[in-house]
C-alpha cells in the first residue's frame, strides 16, 4: 500500500513539472516572447540549483537575463514538494528557456535534459523521469525506461 501511495505521489509531482513545461512553451508562443522555467526555492527568484524539488517559476524574461524582472513577470510558480522527494535535473540544469516559437534552448550538450524524481523513502517502482529535448515537448518515463535508470 505504501508503495502505491509513493507511486501516485510521484506521478502527480512529475505531471506538475510536465504541465509547467507545456505552459511555458505555450506562453512563449502566445506572447511572442522568451519564457523561462527555472528552479526556485522562494517563488520569486531562480535559485541556480538543479534541485527542482524546492519549487520552480515560469516567467517572461525581461531586462534581467535568467531572472524575473519583477513580480509582474511571473506567470506561474510551483511550491516545494512536501514529502521529501527529490527532483534533480541532469547536467546541473537550473533553467530552461523557450523562444517565441516554443523551442527549448540552452539545454546541455546532447540537446536534452533528464529530470529524475526519487521518492522518500526511495522506491524504484515509484521513480519517474521527465525527458525534455529541443522540441520543448516533455516525455515522462517510469523507472527502467531508456532515460530513467
């Protein structure tokens, strides 16, 4: 039963990230502006960390590259995970930028980033990964998938 609860929780957490990625991509296209998704511990500024379990922001990029110009630039935010779960991005990726065509750029070499979600306590059946490439379309995998070891 506990494993099923962890699995459902991790599914919801990784879906929240996928939803924010889709929102950032859509907003970039709709606004015709660069939109950034970044890890954030305070829902106001990017943290510069690859630990996305502390929360994240979606914002329209302004005068300050890689940070919201002010609170009005913030489109959406997600709070920290409550269960102690860990969501880490590969290659120390702390932010993803979407251009006005909706493509993700600034990704690590190889053109993709993998977000690995591990539960607390660790449960391989509940592990999820989200793969994002230059197309800006998130793909979720379960443990054992080609990008989710």
